[in-house]
């Protein structure tokens, strides 16, 4: 089995304890189509499927996202990031993450992140039905 670089080729964890390397993730305007194609490839796993990905950031996120099908784990690998979660009762929670620390975005929680300098995050995402909106 060939090896893969998580930063370029995320992996899908699916039913039956499967682990399926994904096609290369584009770092441009084609990214949203990649996610749509990913959903089509693995829709049979439903809410049990998880996308594992690694991203490097040099600036704050420009949008919000929400995963209705399940929780998302965010692990800071390097640098420092501040995860911002929109609370159901109003207001926001800010969770500062440093290397080795993680936080959970509960299902249905809108979230974004501020990046201090440069940071790398590992994401384990229940991607089914993911929604985006501008920040």
C-alpha cells in the first residue's frame, strides 16, 4: 500500500472500520467541489463517516462552518489557534489551542478560527451536510 501525505491527501474513515485515502485536496477555488465530490463518494457511510485532514494556516479563517451530522475534533499540531464557537444561547466561546491540545466542535455548532502567526491543525470531521457562511 502506498504512503500518503495527510496535508495533500485526506483520509476517509468509514463503516466497517475502513480507511480510504482521498484524491489530492486542491488549495484554491476548486476546494468546495472537492468536498461535494467527497460527499458523493462516501454518502453511504452517512453520519458514521469521518474525514481526517491536516491544514496549515497563516491567517484567520474567512468563513464559518457547521457540521450537523456529528462532532468535529480539532487538534492543534503546531503554532497557536483560537477556535471560536457560536453558542446556542447567544455569544461566543473562544478556545485557545496550542500544540497537542484539542477541542470539540459539537454537532450543529457554527465555528471559525483566528490564527496567531502560523498554525497547523488536524481535523476529524463528520462532514455529511456541512454548511458554510461568510464571516
